[in-house]
């Protein structure tokens, strides 16, 4: 999940990003040959398939048919659901798109009681039959809010294949084939937590659970997570998973996956940063978190 301004994008001089409203937030796009609008239109088409706020979307149709039958979906919707289930297995369920039973059917629509909504969260009850997706119990729902923006950025990058570019939706971005100064926001003192130039192509995702309290999971001391990796879909999902894990599970996951770059900000202002994250940057600066 994201909030505009969780991740600050500080561009090099004379940059010409274009600003769009997308997925309930803002997108900044800079591409050669005037391809910004092409990127926007494509990502907007993904929103129309993946958003649970649109009753006509494929995800909403899956949710409406929960416990009743399967829904035929597009290649993109199928792909993001499959990738999400892979990350669910990888993270031991810390990332789970069936949280929609809670976020949609309990919190937003009031269709379920809280305990029933929590009981229905189980990625193992998503069935895929060819290009059809089924939810096995009535009341279940898919919520792609923890992966959809990263997926849209990744797919637009793969589609356009421009010689260089910058794509971002709120806290999810991709930079390729040029240097760009990037900074991560510090919600404790409303200043910059870290800044530097990318040393290579990267995806970067930053998220926190301190505004809407929308991420379910174990009790932990983590305030904000920033993940650097090569695939923006995976990036987005892993960042969400880290926020949902209890402290012990998160430490175990990071120890087993040292190739995933992370910058973690804890509630007491302490910071954890690993070698993989630093390798994505040059001249990276970390600033004190005192108010």
C-alpha cells in the first residue's frame, strides 16, 4: 500500500516529468519521444481491470462470484494474481491478496463481521483453472492494493521498451538507463531519511502502515519499509509483506533473502539497511531521525 510523498522523487536538472492521476494517487512519468501518455493510457487500462473500487473490473467480478464460480480474466489479471500467490508462498502468507475479505467486505462495505472476514483470508483458497480465477468461499475477496501499482509500473516498462525512462505511481518507481537522484521520506520528522543516485537500473518501493492502518499482520516495531529489487511487482509485494510480518519472521526472511535490498525505519527512529540496498546506489546518504 502507498501514499503519495512516502517516496520523494528528486530528479536531475531539466527533467520533464508529467503528472497524472492514477489508481487513487499520482503518477510521475518521464520518457523519451513523448511516450508519457502512452504509458499512462496503458497503466489506466490495467487499473480498469485490477481495481476493486470499479464494479466492472475483472477483480470485482471475481469477488462477486466468490464461492459461486470462476471468472475468465485477461492475461494481465491472471499474471498479477499468479505472481501474488508466488509471493504469498514465499513469505509464508505474510503477503496475501485475499485480505480483501477484510479490507473490502468488512471495512469498506460492512458485509462481514471482523472475525469472519479475518477467517476468510487464505491465499490457498484461490483456484486457477486455465485463464479462470475462483475464490472458494463466499465472502472472500481479492485486494491488489499491495501489489497493483508495482505491477502497473513493471508492465508499462516491459511494454514500452524505451531507451531510458522513469515511471512512478506514489511509492513505487522504476528508473532505467540513466542516473537519477532519489530520496526516501522520513515520517518521523517529515524530512529526508536517505538520498542518493541510482548506481544501476532499479525498482524502488516505499510503504508504511501509519496513516490508514490497512495492513494486517503480526505485532512489530516497523514503521516504514523501502525495498530495492529488479522486478517492481515483486518489490511492491515484498514491501507489503515486510510490514505485515512480526519482527522475528521478518528477520528470518531477510536472512534467507539477502539479495533483496531493504531500508527499514523503526518506530524508535532506528534504521536497518543491508548490503544489497546500498549496492543499488552511489553516494547514498542516511540522515538522523531526530524530530
